[in-house]
C-alpha cells in the first residue's frame, strides 16, 4: 500500500538553526496521523514545506507516490493536497457561501473566463449549498466572513478545504482558540471527515489528538523523537521528557 | 430602482450637449467629453487597483501609448510609411484596435516583469517603466520630441466629423458606454471573482489552487488596454499628443481619480474623473495655485468619506431609503 503522503528526509535550515532536521513520516490511507510537539518544535516550518510555501534544503515530499517537492502551492492543491490554516486565512470580504463557491470553482476549473457569470454557475452553487447543508454555518451562509466569530471561521476553514475534495488533508491546529464546546464539535466533525479522508493533524490540544489519531509523531527541535500508536506515545519516556512541566497534559 | 437611475443618467448624458448650448456654456461639452475619456482610463486602473489590489503608478504609459498610436499613424499618413513599411492611417476603426494592441503588448511586457514583485517594489517598477517610455518619447524628435505631435485632422469614423465637439462627445460617450458594459461583464465573471479574491487574500487563493500570477498578468494587460483606448480617444479630442500624457504626474492623476471616486466601486471612477476635471477646470480659472486647493479637497475626501464620492452617494441613498 503506498502512502497518501510521504515525507522523506526533509531538512530546512535558517542560518545556523536546523528547523527541520531529517524528518520522515507517512500518512497511510484511512489514517489520522497526528503531529505533536512543544512550541518552537518546527511544526509550522514543516507544514509550510509540505504545502509548498517553503522549499526544503534536502529531502522529498511525495503525494500518492508522486514527487511534488518542486511543485508550487496551486499545483500541489490541484494534485489533491488540502490544508487548513492555523491563523484562519479566508476571503474576508466575501460571504461564507462565496468562500466555498470559490473553492468549488477552483476544483471545477474554467475560472479563466472573462465572459461568464460566476453567480450563474449552477453547479458551483449547488455544490456549495450541499456542503453547507446541515452544518452550523448553514444559517450563516450569507454573512460576510469578516463578521464571523473565531469558531465559525475555523469551521469554514475546514469546509473550504473539503470543497476541494482533497486526497489528504493537512490540518494546522484546527482547535486553536476554540472553546470547550466548539472543540468537542470540531473533534466530532474531524472524526467524521477522517473516515473518508486521511489527515495529518498538527495539534496542541492533547484531548483532540488522543481522541482522533491512529498514529502520533512527536517533533522536538525539528527532529522526530518518537512515533507510534497514541498509547505507546503516551507512555514513552522520551516524550515525557520533552514535555517536562506539561506532564498533566499528556496524562 | 437601479434601472431607473441608470436610465435617468443615460438620458441626462444624452441631453447634455443641448442643455449646455441652451445655457450658453458650450465649453461644458468638451469638459464632459474629457470626463468620459478619463472615466475609461480611471476605471481601467480601478480594475487592477480597486478590484485587484495592484497599485500601478505607471498607467499613464498606456494612456500615452494609445494617444501616440493615433498621433504616429496620422504623422505617417502624411509623411510616408513608418520604416518604409507600415503605412499610416487616419481611420479610427484602425487606430483604436491598434492602440489596444500596442498598449496591451506594452502592458504584457511591463506586467510580466513588475508582477514578480509586490507592494512598494511593484509601485516603483511600474513608475520606472512609465518614466522610461516618457523619456523615450521626449527623445523621439521625429514625433515632435517634448513638444509633441499636432494632429491636424481628427480620425475618420463612419463619416462623422469628429472636429465637431458635439459629435466627438457622443462618440466618446458611445465608447465609454461600451467599455463600461464590457467591464461590468468582466468584474462579474469567474475571472473577475478570482481577481477580487487575490486582492483579499493571495495566500488563500493559492491554497485553493489558483495560480495568482497569470490572473494578475491578464488583468494588468486588460487594464493597460483600457487606458490605451482612453489615450486614443484623448488624442482625437485634443488633436494633439505629447509626452506629458505619459508623465508620472498623469499616473498620479489617474490614481487620484480612482481614490476620489471610490476605490473598487464600479462607477466610482466616473465620479472621480468628473470631480477631478471639474475641480481642475474651475480652480485653475480661479488661481494658478489650484493644486493646493485640490490637495486640500482630496485630503478631506480621503479622511472623511470612506469610499470616495461613490461611497458618499451610496450612504446618502441609504439614508434616503430609510
């Protein structure tokens, strides 16, 4: 079985600092692979290299067996790599519905048309409405993103990523800044999405990680120090060492 | 409601020459013609500046190239073919497409290079390219150098006499109407939505799978062509073209019109061009230090009306409906 996403020997240096130090990991079909690590471990640097916003100094990124190390961000997205942003990054002046519509249109293509009417592209809006149906955002469809709450923006991030029907989904701290109830709701949603879409979940919230992950990698100072099932990671002495002072979090 | 306003506006614009003559103010007709032409240029700039978020400080280059296309073709119609090859012409139906092609090609070259940068660098590079063209035309003595080219006869167009100011007004108005119709379609197309998305969040658009560069370049070229059209019309209105049309201050004037009218508002540039040219005309008749007064007025508008003249009108309209 080929990995949906494979990262092999990735290295990225900033001056004297090695932010990503020979990192290798895979996301297998049906898997929710969680990546955890203390602040400054290099999680964001790693995510940015997988997405294509940052070029690695060495190593390779493969998507379903295909080398995408040199591909641009839009090329990777077109090949099936989806992502959500830690700090929500949306089209702030457009409505919730339009944000999803833009994602659907991007997948359908034919967006280099100067003489069509976007508002009249029935297939785009039918799919956008179908994605919204039954979600907490459905009654908020006509609201401009700027006026959404933080929790709603986080939900929209996920919906927009799903609108592209990704083969694998990179989630950059989807729980960041959510309240307890919102977090529980997000965990439920991710569990549901995870049944069909494999994920690499970068997350601080340990409850979420242990509720969702099928496998966990621990990143410390740019290096993976442990990899295994959630239970194995929970009891790994090296991981406990790295999280010293945050032991209750892991308990 | 919207349709009623549009019909009333169209009727007013069509009746304007008669009203101006009845009021004994024929100079108003030429002023209105210049407003129509500058509205095209300002709306072209607004398409990339207001909708696309690209601050071009060199759009006078395309305006000037459009004007020079008409001027140079007129020159060669009298003085023999350009390089002994390209014959001159005095037909508007030839000079307009030619002006669109020339300004479009120039915009493709300038855009391809400058769009690799962003922010302040983009502003400076577009400015630099425009100034290069300005100095090029200053040095071209064949075409009058810094004195410019006098176009003794305006272009021929469907047997109309473009020297007649009322006829020229209607021709300019017709071109402006067609231009705004096309612009409306583009703004509301899939392409137009992508351009607006890129302004709002380029990183997000890339993450959706849009490659921003080619969309931005296409928008830049379209915008340059719009300015080229305006320049070609302006050469016929003034029957004159000079490097001043591509000086950086002209690029600045276009930006002022866009901001004055309302950044990213569809009809804003019309109001902006009108406000700018009316103020210029009347303030200049009042004092030679008119830019000082214009600056003060601009400052007030930028500081106190969000969305320029168009924003002001929308808010008055909203208050009336309540």
